[in-house]
């Protein structure tokens, strides 16, 4: 995995055309998806594998959670997220593997240990700076290696992403994803409480290079999930907090089909209305997940290490209750915006 080059800049017209034609979902054989192993192929890592690399002192990029770059002996440059008290280390793994198993796009996240040679005591704060004293090797456990979804990023300016309002501009008649699939993704975001849903945390990719014949809209950052969405994306509350997540209803009220997702100040998705086709689409996907897969989901993400108040069984039970709330709701078209 070589160092990522700057994404090419596209015109606004090209970007809009890609959104009109974009897909957001592709079918998977859900019951056979190995959630513990995760996505395979180039640059995949085993769960709890020890990865050895050398610190790369790059300038700090966007975001405020601990991360750094390092390079392996083979020359692959890795993006590492770390920190026992960093909720994103845990949330990323569970959320991305859930989306992957169901057929939605997300970055690949591998839960590992990282032995970093030349890393400062706190590499995130030291990025772009020189430190006079640092240990020869630092062990980061837990850590996550963040591998970008394949494809060329399509944007008119750096880190543009896409807002959830733009998801409504996808046009099925132009070859884009269906309304049902788009509503299903919104409802899935509600289910996992995707709090930090600002535009930069989503990405448009061209799966076949240029020209963009196969545009795909995916989520690149799912670090604030499995808690409760908050206005400032508070890590303690919004990233793997069983008490907050388990008690939060999926629906805004008992007689509506409006998803219960509070808006963050930087976010672009809040309390989305869900139509019956989208609810049914997601319900069908969720019911194909086995109990063993759900246990693997929370175990591989090390949720009990993040939140010691809840067991794996507690997380599985809470997930199944939320799934039931989706499966047993009926949403008629009155809850779906006519403009769509």
C-alpha cells in the first residue's frame, strides 16, 4: 500500500453527473460473510496481528482523534488509529464490518497491535514536529489500521466528500441507486448512531478510474458510532457507549417512520424520514445476520475492552432488539418526502 497521492480535481458538472449515476450498495451473501476476518485481499491484516513499521512524521491532517502514519519494511505506508481511550479504535471496526457484510461501502478497518519504530510518546501530537527524546520502539495496543476503499476519489476540492442531502440527488432513472437502497443506508446510519456524518466523512469513488463509469458513494469515517449522536460528537457518549446506545429508540416516536438521529453541529443527516421500501430493504438484510456473526462483530471490535459495563451478549441482545424495531415497523409513503 503505497503512500496515497493527492486526488485529482474534477469539475462540478462531472461530480454532479457522478452523483446522479452513483450506486451505494452491492449484494453480498450475508450469512457467509466472515465478520471476524473482515475484508480480504491486498493489505488485509489478521485480527490482533502485531504489525511492525517505522514512524513517518507527516504533517497533521484533518480530525482530532489520535492517528499517525508509518511504513512497513516492504514500503507500504499505513494509517494507524490508536489509543485505549479513543472510542474510534473500537467503533470503526464494528461499523465498517457491518456495512461491508450488508453490501454498503466503507473503509476497511483491521484491529491490530502496532510496534512502531521511531514513534514519539504521542505521535499524533508530534506529527510534523521533531522530538529530541523518544523510545526506540513503541507498542500501540489497541490500534486499528485504516485502509481506504479502492477507487479514485471524485471531488472538486480536497476533502469535499458528500453531504447526506446530496444522496437525494442520486437518480435511479440515470442508473443510480434506488430510493429503497438510499433510505436503507440512512436507516442503518440511525441504527448505529452515525454521529459524525459531516460531508468529509463520506466519499465518492470511481471504481473504474477515469472516466467515472461506475461512481460509488461510500462512508469513509464511522468512528462515532454505537453510542448516541451528540452535537459535538463527544467521544465518551458517541463512540461505543452501551448505556446510551441500547436505550435509544430507532424511531423518533412510536407511530412514525422518522429515524431517531440527533444532528451534530457539523453533520448533514438528522432524523431522516424513511419510506416503506427502504425499511423493508434494510430489514431483509439485517435478518440474514446470524447470532454468531453478531457475536463476532462485537468481539472483533473489542467492545468489552472499551465499555466494561456490558458483555458481548448484552450488545448482541440490544442489536437484535433494534433490528426487531425495524423489522416490525410498517412505513407507508406518507412518511416519505414527495419530492423524492
